[in-house]
């Protein structure tokens, strides 16, 4: 199948399924998401209309296995589709990532995590319920893990806890930056099992789906940030919230193993920003050629400085796309050290590169291009958020790469 456009991930020998899904994402993005993007940004409101479209197109179940009624997209296919959505609306792509992760982690990623026979049986039974909700009911999942402590960076146990009681768990704690706050039907919560011994341990991380309507769950705080305003990432407070056993998205102890087995699970925040980088580049070319719809047909392409800047942007974009594509195609459980380093390098390049390209785009197009009726100033603000996101902020990626290059596991200096 030939695509009539170049996808945000670049050209590749796409499978028939990838080509079909990319075409769908591109079509929805161009015709629906891009025209609405300014509205969510201005109001800092959630893109409900886009989610209705994603639901109608069967894209909420993108990573639900086909045996469970979903599209059965694998990791790489999801990453390609997400980048295409990011091209038209960053906030939609980023929140879509939180939703999709709840099906990706419990689906294909969980299949690659070692479990006992009993755990596997429990997991298969429970995820059936959760896949059904997404496919049949069009349910939306959020993914709150950040708490403003070292936990979201993977350096400490989550302070939000779950205590085992008859038939389920009782959750207490607080999450910050919970994208889809007030929009999600379920909050895919990461918390620590409270074993009553006052010794919280990251190995006891639990992954629970908390139904939005459960008693004791409240949403608070303002949401008026620089960028990614449509994500509506407000605070969640859990006060003695009862969550039934069947809401466990992974068996006890499996999330911790999964995070170690599948580092690529943290790379899923990146495609949104690759999409934004593409959008900033595409806009710049259109603008310099005097071809932006509704704008005077003023050409600015004849100045050598503009030509050089566009060339620089393209070089950086090609580097990002190449590294991104390689990283998603080789992503697997227990990657080699080189593969892990490439994954970090790809993440860093995309998160920092998106903002570099958006910055160059504004400088190159000039003052008139930063007006609110054009998308560039929003792309610039949205692009700033990528490298701030835990657990792989730009700083923490540098930290990991340096340490893991110079120290083999278990090595110390004294
Ligand atoms: C638009 C947007 C949407 C988001 N959506 C979600 C969501 O849906 N769910 C969710 O859980 N979170 C979400 N987040 C939160 C995000 O993942 C981070 O948790 C948040 O940006 C961290 O901000 P902070 O200021 O609390 O970081 P802090 O913990 O205060 O850290 C500040 C900086 O210090 C560095 N740092 C932190 N810990 C260490 C360490 N141990 N060693 C060295 N350096 C360190 C990091 O570079 C970090 O950026 C979202 C963030 C944004 C911007």
C-alpha cells in the first residue's frame, strides 16, 4: 500500500496494517485534530471531541490484541501512529499515550515479562475485563504515577499506598500531573503495597485501575501551564479509596520486573514530540514558500539565511527520525547494552530536538509567525514539555547514559 504522505516517523517498508493505521491517523489529524488544537490550548480544556473520533475509528483499542477485539498493534506500530497524531495535536497525542500504555503494558509488553504460571493465568483473566471495557465501552484510561518525589524517577517507592483488604485494596495518597484528570474513566495508578511493616519497597509497586467514580477519589488544583494545556494534568487525591481485586492491571510484583525488562516502555512519551517537530518543520517550509492558507502569499524563501536554517532543521529532523525508527524497531524485552544506550539517545534527541526545531522555526519564520492564529507559538510551547517528563527527563537520561556506560552492573569505586 502506497501512502500519499510522508509519515512523521519518515519512510519505511510499512506493513499493510501500519500503512492503514498511519493513513487513518493522518486523515483524522489533518481534518479533525489540527483544526481544533488551538481551542484546547486556549481553554486548557480536554480534547473530548478528538477522543470521540478516536473511539469511532477504533483507535482506543489500537494495542488491544485482536483476540480481544482490538487492532492488535505492536509496540513499533503504536509509536508510529502516536507520532502521526502528535503532528496535529500534541495534547491529544500525549494523553492518548497515557491511555494506550494501559493496554500496551498489560498486552504485548506483559507477554514479554517473566511470570509464574499462576500469575500468567491471573493476568490473562483480569486483562480480559479491562480490554473489554476499552473495546466495547470505549473506556479511557489515565496513567498517574508522578508525586513530586523521587518515585516517578524510579529512585524511591511511590508514596501512594494500597492496603490489602477482603476483596480488594484500599488506596491512600496523592498524584500530581495526572493527565486526563476528570476525563478518564479509569486511573491506571502506580502505588506501593502497604505491607504494614513501615518498609516500603519499589519491588512492591502495584498497578491498579481506579474507577473514576469510586468514593474517596477527588481532583484538585489549577491547570494553567505553558504548554500541553489540553492534557489537563491536575492532582488526584485518594482517601481510603476501595479498589476491587479485579482492577489489578498486573499481578503483585510484576510491574517492577516489567520496568526492568522493558526500558522501551518509557520511550512511549517521545512520539508526541517527534510529531511536534515534524509540524514545526512542515509549517516553516509552507510559511517561507508563502503557502500558509489564509496568510498573504509573501515569499521569504529567497534569503540564504532562511535556506540555511531550513537545511539545519531538516538535518536534525532526519537524525531524530532515523534514531527513533531504529529504536522502535529493535525494542524488545531485556535489550543489549548498546540497544539501551540507543534508546536513551533516541529519547534525548527527540525530546530536546523537538524544542530546538520549534525554536529555529520561530526564529526563521519571524515575528508575524508567532501570532496566536498560527500554530507555531503553540508548537514551541508544547515542545518545551517533552524533556521535563519523568522518568526520563533530559537530565536523567544523561545521568543514566553516563553512569551505565562507565559502570557495569554491580561495579563500585570503593
Ligand atoms: C504536560 C505534562 C503532562 C504530564 N502528564 C503526566 C501523567 O499523565 N502522569 C504522570 O504521572 N506524570 C505526568 N507528568 C509529570 C512528569 O512526568 C513529571 O513527573 C513532572 O514533569 C516532574 O516535574 P517535577 O517538577 O515534579 O520534577 P522534580 O521531581 O521536581 O524534578 C525536577 C527535575 O530534577 C531532575 N531530577 C528529578 N529526580 C532526580 C534524581 N533522582 N536525580 C537527578 N535528577 C533528578 C529531573 O530532571 C527533573 O526534571 C506530566 C508532565 C507534563 C509537563
